[in-house]
C-alpha cells in the first residue's frame, strides 16, 4: 500500500523569476501535521517518469496550509515542471512531513540565530514565524544570502515580519552580485565574514540555538565560526540543500568474507511484508535493488541528504557511501540511508523500513 497521499494545487505564487510557492491542500489535514522545519517529499509523473523531490515547508503548523517554495535549477526535472507546467487544480502526491531540522522548542530557548542562502530560507522562514508567534519573549536574528535583491525568496513576507516584530526580529540581507551600503554584507558567508559579523554585529553567545540551511560550504563555514566563538556545537542545527560530494564518489571496499564479489540476499521489510532482493556487495545500493524488485520503497534525493530512505538493519550490517542525514547514535543503533548502503560482513541481512 502506497504511503503517498494526494495534494491539490490550490494556488501558485511567483516569488522570483525562477521560484514559485505552491499552496497545497491534502484530503485530510490531520495526516499532514508537521513541526516547523520539516519537509514534504513530493512525487509527480513527468514525461512518463516517476520523479520525487523533497521541499521544506515554509508555512507554520498554526497557519493550516501546506506551502513549499520550488526554485528552478538547470536540468531539474521537478523544479522545471513546477515552475513552467504545473497549474492550479493539478494534483501531486506526497509522503507525510518528515525531517530532523526542527525548531528548538525547549522552554529555556528564547534567543534564536539563523543563517540561510537562496532557497535555504524555506525551513528557516517556517521556524522564524513559529518562534516569533509562539512566545512574546523570543528573539530572532537572521542572516540571509542571495545574489541580488530581486532573487530574494519571500522578500515581502520577511520585510513584513521585520515590521511586525520590530523589537524581536533582526534581518540582515547579504548580496553577492549587487552593491550594498555596508561592505560586510556584500559577499558570501565564508568563515572570515562570519567571524567579522560575530565581532561587529551579533555575539553568538547571546543566543541559545543556531540554525543553518544552504549549501555545504556555507554550513561548514558558519559552523566553524560559531564554534570558534564559543557557541556550543550541540546547539547548532543544520540542513543541507546541496552537497559538493559526488554521488557515489566514495567506493565501498569489498568485504573480506567469502563470495564478496557475488550476490547476496537482503530481506526488505516494508509495510509489514518481507521481500527478498538480491544484489552484489559492490554494486548498486540496497534501495536500487529494492526498487528493481518492484517495491515502493521511500526515497527522494538519493544523495544521502534528505533522510527519506532511512531504515534499520535489524540483522547483518551495511556500509554507507555518504551520510549527511543520520546522527551518530542512529548509525550505532543500526539505522542506514538505503540509497547509500551496501551489505557488509556475514548475513543474514534484514533491512526494515517499518522501524520508527
């Protein structure tokens, strides 16, 4: 039984020349309850191909709507479709909201700091709105990087939030291809610029939690600068929108066990049904083998980033080529990203998608 549910496209808002917001309506809003920061895995049939992509929700749980921003990227099948072909009245399919890049709602957390680049603003916007509307004691500072002012996604909404929460919301726009009044805000968020910001604009130690969303290089630069400024690493939350690591670029070393070059059988548990799939240790991923076997296994980015394909090895072990989504303790407990995983060691191997 498919876990995908139908969403109706009720409104399409042009945010920038290459980005639209989709307002989506499910048949049952209860099935799509979410936490600020989570994403939807959307599916559409495009030119006969099943295409899936994950997009963060920019709305908040209290708004009662599902809203995502889709920025068109060169060669992007889904993003091009959403920006050029999708119409009001069309339908998409979606998995329930998911993701670990969540707003920190600890009662002691009142001061929030965030860094975003481009479409990385979408989950951050959801978190900003939720935080500011949920507590009159909360404070938020956001540094947002774009190429030009015309490419700022949610520009008007952010400006309105700044006006509404004048004393509690600080918004700093950084532009990389357009002149700015202050040189400090004219460029990317590299480590040096972050350190200058922490010296002259905000002090990280004045905040309780930090969120970073954007490309890998920006995340690493901001994170390193925060740690250098004595901000606790455990309070740094981040989500990758892209990664510079080539998919499949790390070769899995063959196991030293017998039949290391031959096929092995992996039992895949999905929706209470166990199916045997065969694959080579050094070949395709366990997810690809499951899909080849006709299973409707969950996936989206297939790049080790989104965590949609998360499952648990309840028997046997597997190695991952890339992992940007799972925490260390999850890996220790046997959880894997099936899109990046290959069976290792001795069997039997059992991979369970039904594990919470």
